[in-house]
């Protein structure tokens, strides 16, 4: 079978669309930095409160990376798809994940921190795009610097120490390693964005810097004594917060946990207290399952002192999530981010993720029947409702999906680059590129993997999936195909036309 593009190649088509988009006037919906007054976040003189989705892959694809690593860093389409999905859910904020550190165990996987005081320009150009595009979608970013964990293809504090020629654990106490990390902080906050020309330290799309990810996990993940390591993590956190505040006095700083919270509340350089609340992980560790009381206790600790943000929550029943959201909204907690959103793939379909065997997978906006087992659509509908309620707003009408999909041959079938917000797709066939066109499938979906836990580690997960086979085509002549995305609000424009010989 020979597949041909009508008019231009896929590369040419996507370049054309990119140039067309770049020629449009720049839209900047974020004008002012987020500040704080006591336990409230502010934009100007208005309180800033939000619900949204964490976006751990918006600055680097952690999994389902192709063998050639060509999709390690999301392109503009994938970044827009995530930000567009968050915006459609009413989100005003999201959280990236930590910036990756080189490790020989990852066999040359591209990362942000490649060596001692050495950083990967292509990676940071991806982060440049994320920050610049956040302005257009009115979605502010929480950016954590480094993970306490050692996740495959991300890595964290132990690998950072290794780049400095130091042993595990020295990240928190060794002066040379700390100076190397301060060099990294300086590099980041003084970087000039290659897309919008704004210094990171001046960019209002950055809601806050976060010292790292889940520092409290450092001793527990390694079988170390928490009481021994928590003071070390605290001293490091206070030192780095003070250094960062001098380097960038404009942005707020969020803690990363793992220490006595009273010390963080007392420190003048820590602005926001964070909390991660998960039903699954809490129960797995023998803890309570109800999330709302946990949030209420944290709020009482922070009340009148500093804003509290539940920057990760979920892996829970709808009822548990609903109760938590009510508590966040009613008790004056500044915001909450549900874990987590994944984007469409540039080469067709979606990225998928399962969190260590949990019954809840990554979310694909606007939600699909394949996520019935963990009530994906219901949770996303609830999130959208609460995202407007926390701001005292009614729920607006759903917007039609955009952009038009890009149809591509794949194997003996088809795949397509999806449309943000599309619930389904309509595929049409004709015997001439001018038509007449006949609908051959009207309820196609591009989120198709239910058993993500088994699928994600397989080689097949690194490539786009075949999403449709036309078994009824007349193989005696050329067939032409086009596609459009639909939701309750309307349709996209038609995709490109392809011919199959």
C-alpha cells in the first residue's frame, strides 16, 4: 500500500501551520506577578485562587519516549494541547515536574542538567516555550527545581551530587555541591527566554519557584531515619530559599516538604506551603484514606500565616476528591492541582501514564469512556465545576475543539494528531479529493488504552498507535480520506486530505 499526502508532506504541512500561528498577534493574558499578603495569594489587589491539573510532562516526556528520543521534549503542539486542556477545565495554574539530571543509568537520555554546572540548551528552549505559551492560555506555572527521588529519565538530588563528584546524601550538606546548585539557580532565574525575550526572574507567568519535589521522600525512599535527615533538609531549604530570594526577589518561593512545618512558616523567605494528598499512597502506607481532614489540618497550621496550596492530590474516589475540593474552596486554601494531565502525541494518539499500579491513570481532557474504571469524565467535570466555583464564577459553555486534526497513514490504517477538547472524530472517504464525501466512521476516539499499567512499559508505547482500519474500502482504486474533531459545542475544520493507493 502506498500512502500519499495531498499538496504537501506532513513536515511541510506542520511547518506551514506553525508559521501561520507564529504570524498571529501575540496574546498576553498574564500581566502581573503573583504576590502574597499573609495567607492569601494576590494578583494586584484581587485574591488569586485556583483549581487545575498537574502537568508533569509539559517540559519533558518522562515515558513513551521514542527510541530516537525525538519526542523527549514536547513540541509546541504538545505544550499547547496541555495548556489548552487545563484552560478548558477552568484552570489558572499548573505545576511542571522537576528538571531532569543526567545519569549513566539512562543511557544518554537528553536532560536539563547534563553535568557539573552544565545545562542542555535544547531542554531549556522547551521550558522557554512552556513559559511563553502560558501567557496565551492564562495558566501560571509552579516550577520545582529538583526531585528528591531518582525516577528513570528524570533523576534528582543523588545524581546531582554525583555530577559534582560527591557521594549520595552530600547534596544536603556538602558546600561544593550546594554551590553547584546555587549556580544552577542563578542560571535558571537569570535566563532570557528565547521565545518571548523575558528574563525568567521577571516573567509573571511563573506563579512561584518550588525548591523541589517531595523532599520528605528522601529518607523514606532510601530506608534512612527521618529524624536524622529532616534537620539537614530543613537547613538546606532555608539556605536555598534565602539565596533564591536574593537572586529573584520578584517571585514567590514554595517549600518542598520533608521538615518541621513550623520552621517553614516562620522563615521569611518561604512564601507558600505545599501539600501532597493521595488516597492511594496514604492507604498503602497504612495511613488514613480521607483527604479532606488532612487538608483541614494543614490549613489550620497555615491560617493567618502563609498561603497553602495542595499542589498534588488525587488517586482517589470521586467522593473523596469532591470532599477535598469542597474543603479547599470553603476553608480558604489558595488552590489545588489534581494529578495529572497528559497530552496528545504529535505523531498520533495520546501519551498514557499509570502511577505505580494505582486504579487511576493520567487524565485526557475532556475524558473518555476508556477511563470509565476510574471515572475520568466525571472527575474532569467535577474539576471544571470547582475551578469556576473557587473564583465565584458560573460555569461557561464548552468551546468547540481546536485545532483541526492532522490525519496520517499508520501501518495498514490511520492515526491522527488530535484536537484539544475533541470528544470524538468523524472520518470521511471519497473517490476524488473534491468529493463527494461519505462518512465512514462517526464516533471514533483517540484515547483507546484502558490497561495503562501493562501498556506503558512495552515497546509499542513509544510509538503512535493505529487508531482506525478501513476494512470496507475498495482496493481497486485510490481512496481519499479526511477527518474532523467534534464535541458538544461544535466541530473543527477538516484535516488535511490523504490518499491511499
